[in-house]
C-alpha cells in the first residue's frame, strides 16, 4: 500500500492548536474529521485507539514539531460521533477507542448486499466466520480481497448486518458464538 499523502494543512502549525474563534474552530474541526476519515479509509483502519494513535503520523507531525493534544482529539472525535462518523467502543472504557466509519454502516450494508447478490450467494446460509475468514480447505474467502467489503471489522460488519435485517434483506440465525452466526441474504 502506498504511503498516505497528507494534505498541505497537515504541515500548518496552527492546525494542531484549537483555534479560539468559533467559526475558525468549526472549520478546523471539520478539516480534522475529514483527514481522519481519509487516513483511515486509505489504510483500511476501522479502530482508532486514542492514546496509541495520538503518537502516529496522523496526529504527530515531526517535520514541524507539532502534535495534537488528547483533549482536542477527543473533542474532534465527539464531534464526529455526533455526525455518525465514529462510534465509541464502550467495551474498553470511556473515550479510549472508537470505530471509524469512513463509510457509514448503511453504506457498508448496501455494498455487502450488492456484492452478495452479484455473486449469486443470496438464499444460501453463510456463517459470519465464512463471510470474514478463508475456507480452510481452499484458503479462499467468500468475500473477494479485491472488493472493498473485504476485511471489514467484525463490529462494522455486525452493524451492517443489523441494518440489512431491518430492511428485510437478511435473516440472521443465532449461533453459539459470534463466528457461528448464520446469515441468509435475500434478493
């Protein structure tokens, strides 16, 4: 995968400090949100850990010796949460990590359903494990690695499947664990 090409604003020192003028802060916050989404999409990153990722090149620009503070990052993520672009992972503690929706779950649901029907897999029961892991005999995935829906984080996949269920496009069959969840796609 080629390295992510940061936009010019990433080299602008004031970008790393919360601007005091409300309108300027709103633009800055949106620019950070767009940058986070673009970066995560380019690297197929679905989970952002606040402490760990704060040290990454995304929030820490060594060329200009600037970094975003944790408080400002959390404020940006709270804004993104309100926009439906992230969801806090409540299983690990408050504001520790989040799922990044560079595509919203409804978009993933549509892409997954379109891919399944294009492959003629509707009206077959597929387990969650089969959908997200290679076949042990053939080492092939049901989802094509070249397709965008490949390697979706299990949380994002579950959210998309729940949306498809409410739309009547899948029937979900409970298994003994998350991997054995049965999924029957409808056309």
